[in-house]
C-alpha cells in the first residue's frame, strides 16, 4: 500500500509550507498616482509633461486570502492629511507633509475618504502580518520579508492615515521576527515530537496486534483505525516517518498473513468436518428404519457424540447436513416411540389380566386342601407367564402379590412334609431302640452286682431317650 503521507514527505505539513493569505486585492479607485505622486483621478497626469503612470499593483500580502482577517476599524484621514479644492492630496508624517497625488473624480471630502480607505487596506495588511507572526503557524521569513517590503513602500504610499504608527508596527514585526522564528521552531519541534511519539505508539500497537491478537475482526478494524489516524498526523521528519511507516506496514502485513493462515487452516478443518459429517449422515440414514430399538438408540447416541467432536463445517453445508442427520434420528425415534406406545398399551392390558388372575387366586387355601392349592398355584403360574410383561412401574407390586401366594403354599407344603417325614420317624424309632438296649444292660449289670456299669448304662439310656424325645417332638410339631 502506498504511504498515506506520500504527498508531503518533507517533514513539514502542507499548511506550514503555504503562505498565509492576506486580504483581497484592494478595490479599484477612481484616482491613481502619477510619476510625481499626483493622483490623476483616472486621467492623464500633467506634471512636467510626463505621461500617465500605471496604477500601483497590490502588495503580495494583499493579494492573498486569509481565513482569519483581522478587523481593522476605519481611520480618520482628516487627522493625517487633506485634499485641496484643486484635488491635490497631502499626507502628514513625522518627516513633514508630502503630496501623494491628485483627486479629480469628485469633491475634496470624497477624495479624503478615498485615500483613507487605501490607508485602511494598508493597515489591514499590517494587522495580518502581526497575526501571522503571533500565531506561530506561518513562515516567519516570509512574514519578515513582507513587513520589510511594506516598510519600504510607506514613504511613497498614496494613502492618508497614521503612517508613522504603521512604520512603528512594521519595525516591531521585523524586530521580533527572529524571536518569533525561534518560538515557531520550538513549537514546530514540539509538534514534531508529539507527532513522532504518537506514530511510534501506533506502530508499537500495530506490532502487538500483529504478534498476539486472535480477535481477527476487532484487530483488523483497529488496524484500519490506526491507518486513518496515521493519515491525520503531520510534521514528522521524513526519514523517521519512513521508518515508522515501514514498522506499521510490516506489522499489518504480518497480521494479514497470520489471519490468512488462520482462516486457511479453518477452511481446511471445516472441509474435513464436512466430509466427516457426510459420513455420519450416511450412517444415520442407514439406521433410521431399524427396529432393533435398544442397539440402534445406542448407535445414534454414539453418532451424535462423533458429530459434536467433528467440529463445524461451512455454515450452509453444516445446516443442511444437520437437517439430514436430525431427520434420520427423528424417523427412528418416532418409530420407536410408536412401538413403545403400542407395547405400553399391551403391557397395561397384561397388567389388568394379571390383576384379575390374582383376584381369582385369593381363594387358594393350602391349610384346607394342600394338593388342591398346589394344583391351583401351578395353573396360576402357567397363566401368569402366558400373559406376558407388564409396565415397569407395575411389575414390583404384581410380582410381590404372586410371590406371597407362592410362599403361603410353599410353607404349608413344608409343614406337611415335616409331619410325615419317614426318615425322621425312623430315626426316632432307632433312638427308642437304643434306650431299650441300654436299659437292659443296666438291669443285667445290677443283677450281677456291677453297680458302676449299671449306672453308666442308665446314663446312656437317658441321653438316647432325650434324643428320641427331641426327634419325636420335631415330627409332631410338623
């Protein structure tokens, strides 16, 4: 990109190199001075036979335009000169009175006003030079040269007014021009330093953005704002400006390369994401008509996780692919929901059938007829299994009620078994036989006079009797 300051690379602003304008060219007057200083009033001068002199050209300062022309109050020419009845015009200065020309275009009062206006124009030029000198923005050398030119023209100026005051003011302008030049130089250096510091700050900010920022839009906008501000900064030394411009330009180019690389990589990632999502959509559409509800639902969950991990494709493609993927999901889950609704209705009907079955089973009484209760229970269980599944939230209650009936029949059967257990009865009979045997041994030992042997046999008989009683008691409790 071209340097925004290419139109002005001297280190100075265009404004500083442009002379400050003066007032508009003084209006044409009816009288013009002749070679002897006589105003001919627009007619040929008659002074020692000389020819008519050309009208005076306006001073360069007066030929310029100025945005802030000082307001100079009109002077009173009658205090500084006169116009005789014959039209001769005179001005008084500290050097005496001198003739400035001849007025032939009207009466003496009009001539006096005419030469007064010419003085006011000259005073305006001096005021402009004063303003330029004090403003600190104009070319002091040009201001001094203009003041010197005006001062040289005062002794022959065809005007009526306080020429001594103008001479004093012009002398002051010339005298103070060096001081003003020094101050202007200081001001110029100060502005140059401020402008340089500002551009250095902007260049450093651009370099930071180029090296660190990943807020691509905001950073790009800020670099454009820096450029716009850069264009408004004037007065930087050309060489320094070139260096700073290269820093900014290099930073902007680095940022643009980094941003371009980022979006190129993003495009590659989005292209890969698009390809991956197209594969996922194809798999989803293959599964959408499956009736393997559990496995397919799990497969769709896995596909969704892969979709999220795949990243974003280009927006238009991403939206279209998601629409297809979501459509395949909706087809499958709508079918599963319809199947579940049908299944739930069937399960509710099964629950009502099992409720009715439990109602009929409430009359089972194993204490009255154990075998009949067993037969009724087997029939109930067969019918229960034939009915099928019930809603999950009803399953616990219904199964609990069936288990209660089964438990009642089972406990009755266990009790009956314990009462009629042949092995238990046989053990009790064996225990009684052992009691009888030990009692016989005790009787024989007593008859033979073996008291200790008899005592021991009786003790063993007592132990076996206790066991027999316990065995017989267990069978009886059944």
